[in-house]
């Protein structure tokens, strides 16, 4: 009756009934996702332009109806532009039950009776960071089992309309949409399959599930959940930055794949706090020991560094310069290049191991709590990509399933792999050589602009802006701009290469795409840092015999490090690229979706809310593409590389990452809740290929930091001088600067290396015999002693860190003992309940059979009946 409907669904629904018959009436409450009779849920929406590819669309919709889906079409456009039409899709119980059985979706069959974990001592200290229990645990804990359509009475089905949650419903509908053909029955064109192709060719403009309500207020309809509102109130606002994340509610609303991402991001941010504290302590130590830096004092001293004139740093354009022109950079180097940096590098090697091991334990808990323990095998077997089925015409027998399945022949697979590998290698090498060539070319240009014939004036200019500093800063800035430009290109190249390999499953496709994109971005972001850390200043030669990149004809002479080493330049490079990436990334993530949504919905918001339907509101939001989560992971993994691979050069990197991630969690939450359409729910038991990438980066970070401390830093030469080459009987650093410089007879420098004008100095940074010695200009014994000390330091540091890493990894099990016990206990109980169910079902069948035979026997003679009873 209308009064009953009014009390249950609201006055707008009753008004709608007065206009149209109930069967075809839409429920127009803005915060509802029901339609027709007010009970059926809109599980998916497709938008399209009416007069475009109508024939193809009709075939597709006809096949959807044959698959069992119910469609709601429109007589006229409801959109504000009067051009866009919306097709609402509803999955009835029969369809949901059938595909839940096919996909082996786990559903509850009994309330869990396993006791929860005991409270942690001093748990009251965490109360300010806690959220309400109904938000943290939006649903009770159940025993679950894969759905079986033949055992419907085994599961806890109170209401078939609400038994499958919205995330499961839209996942099932999307599974059907991706496999539904759009050809006629008499024309079997296998390539005409799936909603993705229809979106690409313009048949449909978008496909998306609906949000459950507005994010800024609860739904008026009691039948409509307000999970989006709760997520915005308790999670997406920045004022909640100190609160825990409602991971269970995120998983329920967005699916396990997005839930795992936010769980990982939150855990990573928590662990960064300890690394940031230790980095600040290391930096404070450098500041407090500032006045004890004798090396910098000698460089800045007018009587020492002011009288030492150095050889030109480039050919022709570079003039002679005085050593004290690097006074400022030497003081800056000491802030990060001190004894505390060694301790911090070792600490970060252990920290990264603890981070990965503790994350495995956290991930194992989530797998158990979210019923993902046995999911990966099902996903590998069931979710074959439609593109793989279409492109692979060959068939062979699967030994496991004993079914014929498509496969790619080995020669074709090998050829595709070689071509993709060659393409990746070409892009990687081109990017590396481009960075090096730019730095060498621009250095000479800056040296020419800043050149002054009077060496007395270079002291004033060089102390503020030296060619080295100008090259480093501009190269870092330009490199960062190029990174942003190449991101678009790299995405298309990586997708093209991955498609060329034709991965079999969605998981395999994501993993291959992840590896290729990370390789591109790894080179893109880190190539300049690797160059400064390990190549700059290592292959310079000496006056009269300099080394050139690409040969002497290129006139690109290899760069030299400053007298204090290249560490401060590596710090500058890392700071600019890392901080710039974080700033631009946060502005881009927050501002661009907001502006796009404002522009797309500017007309709709000028009209009354009664004409701005839920599907149109969501249509005006940004689409969450299949690469949306991929870029979120990529951003954080690139940051992880910055704070591990080169952390020895910049101990404050974890602190910058911590501040960024506190903001990143809330920005991502705000985007998902307010600016993006609701993503299709997807399952994932872990972070996929990113876990292997993190492991590789963690191992590589130990090696890179050891090499940075040995070759980029000036610590080892100082220690060798302090303990082996210091003058007098007392160990002191006095005289180190003079000892680290070599003399050269300027008259022997070739004319091509001489500056256009200048004085005649005779110093350069190296350990070589002076002119007139029988081994002039060759490396002296101190050079070999320093090299031996560097190699020894690398071996000792790597072995110490690796031994501790492997011991910690062995000591900490990947799966907590409690979780292992709970998994075994739950599996045992599930098997027991299933066994009891089968026994009870068999008893009931036998009882019904016995009753039937008794009824039949009563119609026969009494003697025969007795015989039956005796039998």
C-alpha cells in the first residue's frame, strides 16, 4: 500500500508510483541504489549515447539478458546534457548463486566460536587512536566455505536480496560483462567479446557500480547502507590523520585488493616513524660535531685553502679555481658525511628486513581474517583473461583440470619475450646515456657562463654557486620534469610490451606490467643518483690524460667530484627529486580530480537534487582505471627506493617520507571516497609482484649504501690518513687536505685542456706521484691502501648486515603461530560441519525413502508388507 511504501522508502517513491506502474517505476531517492519495486538493487550501470552503434549495443544487451541479468532501459535521457542514457543492471538470485558457485566465493555458514585474541597490556594507551567498534568491525565473524548452489540450506541465508554484499554482487556482474559476446548466434566472432572492447570502441561511454549514498550525509533509506558516509567521516578527512584505518570497512566496501593496499600503506607509514627518529638523531650528531670538522676548517682557511689553486674542471671554458671556493659545500657535506652515517646505514639495512618480515606477518593475519588463504589458486585457474582466450587459437589438455584450454606455442612465446626484452633494454639504456650526456654537456655550459678570468673573484661566486652545484640542481630539476613527461610514454610502452606477451591470467598480466613499469621508473628516477654516487669522479684521469665519455671526439670530459667528495651532490640530487616528486604528486592527486569533477558536474549541481540521480552523480565522478592502484603502489615503492638505496647520503629522507605518507593516506582515502566512482571489487591475498620488488630493493640497498660509504663518501680516505699517514706521533686530521692533493707540472698539460686565460697552478684531487718522480703521475701506495680499505669496508659491512638480516628473517616466522593454529582449527571445524551436514542430509533422504516405501507397501498384501519390514 502507498502508506506502507511511504514509511519504508520515502515520499518520493510514492509520488513515483502515482505516475507509472510499479513494475517500471524508478526509486528516485538520491541516496539509494534500488529501483523498480524498491527491493532490487542496481548492481551496475552502463552509460551510452543513444544514436551511436545501436546495433552492437542491442546484441550485447540481448546476450546479457540471456545470461540472466535484468536490464532497465530508459525511454528518454535522464542526464543533464540530454544525450547520455543509462542502463541499470540487476543480478537476480539465480545468477548470483550460479556465478558464486563458479567463482567459489566464500560465504558464511555458521557464526565463529573461536575466541578472539587477548587484549594487549597497556592497550588503554591506544584509545585516542581507536575508532568505534562498529566501524572497525562492520560485520560479525563467521565460518565460511565456498558457495555451492546445491547446498543452499547449508549457508546462513536470511534474505537472498542481501545475502551477497554489494562488493560481491558487482564483482559477479563485472565477471559476466567481461565475458559476454556482442555478436549474433549465427556469427561466431570470438574477438567481439566483453565490456572492455565496447568501452574502447565507444559503444558505451562508461561502466561502473554505484556508491551506496552521499559521502557527506547518511542515506535516508533504511534499506541502504551508509558505508561511504562512515568511510568519509572516520577515514577520509585529514583531521583523522592520527586515527587507525577502518580496514575491515574498506575491504567490505571496496574489496580486498584495495583493502590490502591501504593496510600496506598504513603499516609502511608506521614503520617509517622509527627510521625517521634514527635519521634525525644521525643528523643532530652531524650538527653537534660541526665545530670539530678540521678538514672543512683547512679548506676554508685563507692561509691553506685560499692559497691552493686547482686545475680546471673542464677544457677551455673552465678556469683555475681556489680550493676555498668549496668552503660551503665542505661544511654541508659534514652534516651527512660523518661517523654516525655508517651506523645509520647499518640500521637501515636491518630496518628494511624488519619492515618486510613484520609486513608478512600482518599480511598473514589479513589473509586469515578476510578469507584469502586459498584464494590465489582459485584465481589462477578461473580468471583467464578474455584476450588470452581470443588470441590463442591452439588448444591442449590441462593435466590438472583435464579440460581443453587455449595455449600459446613455445616458439611464439619465446619470440614475443625476446622482442619485449629488447624493447625494455633499449629504453633503459637510452635513458641512462641521456642523463649522463646531459650532465656532461650542461656542466661545460655553466662553467662557461660563470667563468671569470680572475681567480680572486671565483672565491666569492664559487662559494655560492659553483658549476658543480649549478649542474647538480638544474640536472635534478630537468630530470624530474622529464620524469613527469615520460610517465605517460612509459605507461603506453609497458602496456604494449605486456600485451604483446599475451599473459594468461589477470594476475600474470598485472605482475608482468608491474615489473616492466618498475624497471622503466627505476631507471627514470634513480639513474642520475646512481651516476653521481658510483660513476662521477671515478674515471676522470689526470691533467694531460683525461678520460672522455664516448671518446675524445665528443669533448665530453668526465666530471670530477669536489674536494669533499660527491656525497653532498648526491644529497642535493636526492632531495630535489624526492621532495619534488612528493609535492607534485600530492597536488596532482588532490587537485586534478577535484577540478575535473567540478567541471563535469557544474551543470548538474545547478539543478534541483530531485533531477540529479545517483547514477548521474557517480557518472560525473572520475573513473577508477585498472591502473589506478598500480600507480599508487608505484609511487610508494619508488619512495621506498629513495629511503633505502641512497639513505646513507641523506638521513632525513625517512622523515620526509613519513610526513608525505601521513598526508598520502588521507589524500588517497579522500579520492576514493569523494572523487572516484566506486571501483569494481577485486580480490587479492597480497600486494602481488610489489613484494618481490621490495625484497630486491632491500637487498640492493645494502650493497648501494656500502658502496656509497666507501666510494662516494670521503670517510675511508680520512680514516686511512688518521691511522696511517698522519704527521707526527699523535693521530690528527691536520694536513689531510694537502695530503689528498697531487701536484702536476702545468707546462705538460696539452693545449686542448688549457683554459683560455688564467694562472699557472699545479694541484688536482688524486693520490699520484708528483712530477719529477720516477713513477710520476701514477697512483702511489696511499691510493692502493685506500682502495684496499674501501673494499674491506664493503665486504665487512655487507657481511655484517646480511648476516643480521638473514638471522632476523629466520627468527621471525612469516605466519604467526596463533594464525596458523586458527587456520587449522577453522579448517577442521569447516570439514566437521560439512560432514555433519552431509550425514544429516543423507539421513533425511533415507528417511524420506523409507516413508515412501512404507506408503507403497501399505497398498500391497499384508504378507508382502511384513516381508518388506523384515528385510
